[in-house]
C-alpha cells in the first residue's frame, strides 16, 4: 500500500502504547447499540459507580493487523475474536457485541490510523485492542444495562527483536489465575490482575513466567499467565492441555490446524500430567503477542527439565510452527485456511 507512514522506527519499537489518530466507541443504551464514533480523545467519561470498575464487568480482546508482502492490509482471524468477546460477554452477563459491529469498528479504526500500520518488512504489526465494559451507575450487584465497546490500536514491534529467545517457566502449586469453573476460559480483565502474583513470583526467581496447574488436582498443566502452553513430545506429537480454566487461544487453535493438516503431525488436546514433562522434546507459549515463544526450561519442585539444546535455543518444531504462522500473516505463505481478513484502505 502506498500511503504515508508515521515517523516511527517500526522495526525497533516494543510492546507499548502509542498515541494514534483515533479510537472508536460504541454505546449500548436503551436496548440498542449506536453507530459508533471515532474520537481522538484518549479518555472517556465514566459514571463513578459503573459496574466495570466496581464489579469487574470488563472483557477485552487482542488481535493484529499486518501489511502483507503484496501490500494488502489484513487482520488475522478477527471473527474469532468477535466470537470470543461474545462468549466473554455472555459469561459475565454483559451485552454481547454483534460481529458486524466488531468488524465495522475494525475497518473504521484501522482506516483512521493507517499511517500507524507498520510497513511490510519491519516485522512489526498494528495491535488492536477491543474492550467491552459495563457502564451503568449502580451499587447493587447486578448486570449493567449500559455498555461501551471501545477499539483502540497501537503499533507494536517484533516480539523477537534479537532472534528467538527461550523462556524459563516455573510451575507453581500455591497460586491460581482462575478457578476450574470460574472465568479462566473467557478474557475477563480481572484474570490479568489475578495473574500478576504469578508473574511477580516468576520474575523474582529469574523465570519468564509461571505455568499454572489445574486447581483441583494440582497435577495437570494448565497455561501460563497470558499464553497457552504447547509441548512437542519426543515422538513429535503436538500436545496442549485441555482444561475448563484455559483461555481458548486463537493462536493455539491455528497452530493445531497447521500441525495437523499442513504438517501431518499428531495433535492431542488432553489433560497433560506434570509427570509427562520428562517426555517433552520442545515446548512453547503461544498467543497473539509472541505467536509462539520457545520454552527452554521448566522447573517443577526440585527438578529442572531442560528441553531442546539444553534449553538454549528454539527447537525445530516450534520454529517451524512460528515460521509457518508468521509467513501466513505476512502473506509470504499461502493462506490455505482463509485466515486473513482484508481491510480495504481508502
Ligand atoms: C489472550 C490470552 C491467550 C492468547 O490467546 P490468543 O487468541 O492466541 O491471543 C492465552 N491465555 C490467556 C489467559 C489469554 O488471556
């Protein structure tokens, strides 16, 4: 696409918030959604007793927009994010945002901020953050009647600037991010507050993040704070935990499809016991931000499991998955599964 870009060194930015031209807000009032308004204001008025701030009626999403090799502007599987926001909304008794509104917001907010779309080759992308919050002023605990759906964008840099770095994970037994039948499987804002303790613990002990166990048996792997966990067994099988408290990652779903249908690997989604860690050849954490980051070491109680190359570099299977998915996102590889949604820039 030949349009002017903002004066930003896209290849060297991190995962941070940049002020852009505009965000878009839709209000649900008197039983219906309005048509949405683009605003350059980075703040919004909120009633002091809004349910989102007192009682946690808040859910968000995260997806990325890329410029492809042939100059198209594409979002990766945005309808999946729309669907997931709907399931988050339903579980927290919030008003679901119809997919048409979600897609309208995406098209309008990306167009309004086109100069912030990192150019192809910078390995960066435009991160899109949808947010749904309860806005009704009330002190009684009940669902809000009024909602705001906001979508903001910000350019984010390449996650692995200095090549693939391996992560060290710490298995924790006395911390949970979500309860078995709680809100773990939806993108509730509060899950991230619950996850801060784990991240802090990991950081203090020199680990990248924690790996949670299922909160009932403390025996099966769950996920990391903000990312799903994936393992490659010594026989080459792609395994990822099945659990009620895991957030269904769109990245993980896509990697499973690639592994199974494109690579012909065996793929299993099932409870994975900590006793199986010795049978892992490689592992990774996956999510929109990093796609898949290789895990080099996993510490469980007094045992440290070192994976491929003694934990020093990414294994070949994780690398192959990363290359395939990012290749599709940047239009370098065939989009066989129809995952790219083109945003027409006017
Ligand atoms: C958002 C999120 C993920 C990653 O999901 P993607 O759709 O792949 O970005 C994983 N785990 C948790 C807890 C999350 O909130």
